[in-house]
C-alpha cells in the first residue's frame, strides 16, 4: 500500500505532515508540487517544500503545474 497525494502546491506544513505520516510506507506525489495560487504561500516555502520532497524517498510524478515550467523546443 502507498500513501498518495496530489496538488501540494508548495504548502510546506502539508508536505511535512504527508512525509511524516507512516514513514515506513511508500509515498507517491501525483504532481503539482509547486506553483501555489495561495498568496499566503511564499516562494521560499514552495522551495522548502520541493527540497523536502526531493530529499525524501517519495516517488514524484510531474503534474501540469510542473510541466508548464519546462522549456519547449520548436
């Protein structure tokens, strides 16, 4: 069984709670890790949330809010 979440959008407390919940179980993030529309979420919080996820063993999938930042060729 895995713990699955989507649409974190840089919410650091949510990210911490998600990763702390049953740490022995695989965690999967379904994307939309950054790009919060909430004005209370700062860029520093979004980056801290991203750093926390990247440092974890969670499986990270790309969502539309992440793909929007990729360079497009042609």
